[in-house]
């Protein structure tokens, strides 16, 4: 009889241990599921992509329902400065940054300055990519709303 009592005690302590392990595993799985939901959920604030095949010519589009006109003073090229010109009559603050997807191009965020009458500008200097790539993405942020404008320089 002593053996049976011992065996019952063993199952009782193992059952508690197994329940604790199951609770811990359940908690970990719930945390993983919550993080996956957050990561895989579409970003509603992701910038809209705007087509502008040749930014050295005038491009018209909207940012947050407001009309915007964009133009570069010269064809964009690495290490050759140009002026980014923007006409956004209702804008209060404008920023521009340039990236190449999958490549660190350093910090190059520009604060456009108002020249009056809804006109904004910044002197821009694109770095040279050592691999020879020239596929840029301009992220234009007007009053907190961003659009992405892919172009070749």
C-alpha cells in the first residue's frame, strides 16, 4: 500500500508541474501571437506611392487631399547639388528625405524653407552609391503626411 500512496503523490506533483508548464507555454504563445498580429497588421500610416517619372519636369499630385507640385531644378545625380522646388499652398511644414531600398545612404533629411506664396525649396546633394545604383525614393512629408516618389538619378 505504501507504494500506491507514493505513486499517487508522484502523479499529483507531476500534474501541478505539467499544469504550470502548460500555463507558461500558453502565456508565451499568447505573447507571440500578439506580437505577430502587431507586426503583420497593415500600417495605415504607410506613405502612399506617387508616380513622377522625371522629377526635373513638373509633377502634380495630392498629399492629404491637397494639391502639390514638385520639380527638381536639374536632373538628379550623385554629388551634383540641385534645388528641390515644391508648390504646396496650404503647407505649414515640409521635409524631404532620400533613400535607396535595401541600402543605407546615411542621413539626408532636408527641411524645405518657405519662399512665400506656397513655394518651398531646399538645396539637395545626393550621395553616390558605391554599387552604381541610381534608383532613389524621395519621401516627401507635408504637415506630417508622407508620400514616396521613386525616381532614377
